[in-house]
C-alpha cells in the first residue's frame, strides 16, 4: 500500500493528529494508498508556511528569469516522471490510461511550460508618460496577491492542479492547494516536483483530507488572500459565502450543462463523433461535457441511431489497459448520482435508447454504461441539472432561433458547440451563445493559450492564457507627479480658493 503525507513548508509531514484516510481505486473498489487527513492545525501550518514564504520574498522577489526557469524545470520533471504520474492518476481517478498518456500528463507539463514562456516574454510593469492634466509618470504594476487557497475537483486532478499552481506561482504568490479526497496523490507529487525543480519551501503546500471540513477551514483562514476554486456550483456558492466576511478575492470555475448544437448542414460523421466524445470522454465527468445534444429535426433520427451504435462500441473495462475507452466513475456515490438521474429521466417521460444500467459483465468497479436519452424536453431535470456521468440528452429543434433559445435556456454557461459546414453561420451563432467557450465543429479542445471559464452559474474568472495569470495578480497604479509646479495643479482649487 502506498503511503503519502502532507506537503508543508518543503517537507512531508503527517497530519498533526496523525489521521490518515484511504484512497480507493474506482476500478477495483479497493484502497490502493493511504493519505494523511489534515485538520485545522495543518491548515494553520500550511497557511503559515505560505505566508512566511510570501512575506520574506524568497520566491516572489526572484528575477523573472529564475522563476521562469523553475517552471520550465517542473515541466521537464513531469515528463521524466510521466509513467508514474499517469499510473497514479488512473489508480486514483479511474480515467483511462490513454487519457492519462495523451491528455493529463502532457497537458500538465504544457501548462507549466506555457507560464514559464509567458513570464520570459512579458513584463509586470508598464510605464506611461502623460502631459495632461499635468506632467506625470504612470507606472502600472502587476503584483502577486499573497497566500492563495486553491481547491480542485476529482475529475482532472493533475491538470486542474496545474491550472492553479502554474499561474499562481508564475505571478509570485505562495499557495496552499487542497485536492479532492477521491484523488489526492498526483497533486502531492506535483508539490514534490515543484520542490525538486527549485521552488523554495513554503511556496507550494498541499493538504489532503476530508473535503468539506478541510476546504472550509482553508478558505476561511484569515491569512488567505485569494481563493481559486474549481468544483460544483453548490460548493462554489458556499465558498462565496465564506469569502464574503473578509471580501477574499475569489474565482469560481463551476459546473455546466453545455449545449452541443447540430445544424441541418452539419457534417454528420463529425457531429456524431463530437456528440459522443463530447459526452462520454472520461465517463462524462468533464465540466464542459456537451450533455444536451440539440439536433435539427431533419437529422434527429439518423443522429440518434448513429450515436447509439457509437455508444455501444465504447469498450468499458480496466482503465490501465490501453484498449479500454471508458473507465469507471470515480466513486460509488458518483455512479449512484447518474442512476438517480436516469430514473428521474424515465419518470419524466424521456426514453433511454441505450445504456441506463451497470454493465453486467463488470462485477467490480464503479462502471456505468454510456447512456442516451431521446425525447427529452429542456425543462426536464436531465436537461437542466448537471449529472456528471455518462448520460446525454438529445433534444430536437426546427430552426436556428429555437436552437439558440434552448441552448441559452440554462442556469449554466460553461461550454457549447455548433456543428455546421457553414462556419460563418456557426460563428454568428457562437456569438449569441451564453458560454465561456464555444467550439465550432469540435469539442473538448482546450488550449493552454486561450481562456477557459464560465458565464452565469458556471462561475467567474478565467483560467489559462494571460487571463489565467491575471486572476492571481493585483494591479497597482503609481502616479509620479513633478516635485515642483504646484501652481499648475489647478484641481487643488476643488478645495482651496
Ligand atoms: P465538489 O464541488 O464536490 O468538490 C470540489 C472540491 O471542493 C473538492 O476538493 C472537495 O473536497 C471540495 N469541497 C467540497 N465541499 C467543500 C466545502 N464546503 N468547502 C470547501 N471545499 C469543499 O466537486 P467534484 O465532485 O469534486 O467535481 C465535480 C464538479 O466540478 C462538477 O460540478 C464539475 O462541473 C466541476 N468542474 C468544473 C470545472 C471548471 O473549470 N468549470 C472543471 C472541473 C470540474
């Protein structure tokens, strides 16, 4: 059994009260590692370490080139340790090895390399010399915020952690990161890798342990200056309440119910693939999953038929096996959630056209079959609420306006897609969709250079690109006036004769 402790102030530490918790392999339902379970004393220790490292400037005051070089080294070590990281990501989260190899590990390394390059090629300071209303030099500086409390979900543990750590430390902050209790291990290893790469002690700390109690203790700590949260909308709302008393700066990356619109002139081969990939990748446990497929009535029957055929060809099984296309869900309760929604969909009159059950051939593991609902109305719970499992709803529309109305009739606004051979038409529709990312003829393609985040109850703030860095910075304006020429400062007349 693997054993992991907390990573605080550059070293591995047991929880102050010695507690540990098991982390379960979702494919076997067996524990595969023991991980320390942090409590309030550990929150104090980790936030204290982060605060000291920020205050003495051991990281934030280093020349940008040195910080960029450390971020580059982190990327290199991630790639050197790729096999170990991929394996542990699969054991913890239940995603497939092909996902870990093709997405999780390279994307995590790429995020660090991207922010290394961004640091090297930019400056934190801009200077503007103004003559009006009086001569002045104006310096606009981007400064780190301080101690950042970062909380991540279970679905992409390593990549989500990199979306927090890389921009936060690129900006010069110190952080305390809390991963999901379902998937703590690779985040701990990332902290170790940061240390190996020369990031000083106390700058990156990781606390593992019970989700809500630990998360609330962390975000409520009086020495936390910024909270960056990724997770469900319900928990996001709770965190906003906890941030309110001290107006702690906050970004929230939350849930979704994204529309995937297939117009009558779509290339159906691409649209079918996109609809399946958009929903069943990682067993649907992806925040921007295209869980509402909106299809033009003329294509509806053929699309459903081809989706059913495609869903049935998805091979479920041991996620470590490279032939496996879809692994288990992360936990029994996550699977039970899908089961509840499938029941609700049936009750409300929608039709399960494939799936809707546990695969009979897989007795162990939290597996659930790719499930497609037809005959869905947009006011049904399966079309309104995030399921976060392999369950997709197909809805039909008869014209562009109806498609847009259905697409935007949602509390959420994270992702969306439009499939059409007429890309200008699709682009015009994309402009009218209320979502942070809209793909045309594509799905799930997240690019480290471009912003990712939500409209409406999918949250606020953006990750990735320069926008992701800006969320971890304060902006200061320094106005430097002339020491002489008091008479020119006519605006003193606002007070004096
Ligand atoms: P979750 O909200 O249950 O948990 C997210 C994190 O918050 C975990 O680390 C958890 O331990 C912690 N947490 C739980 N209760 C807390 C509390 N009261 N105070 C502080 N922290 C608390 O979400 P999950 O089930 O881990 O992940 C799935 C959700 O995440 C989905 O809703 C999905 O859409 C969302 N998500 C969003 C994005 C995005 O970028 N918008 C990306 C990935 C996942």
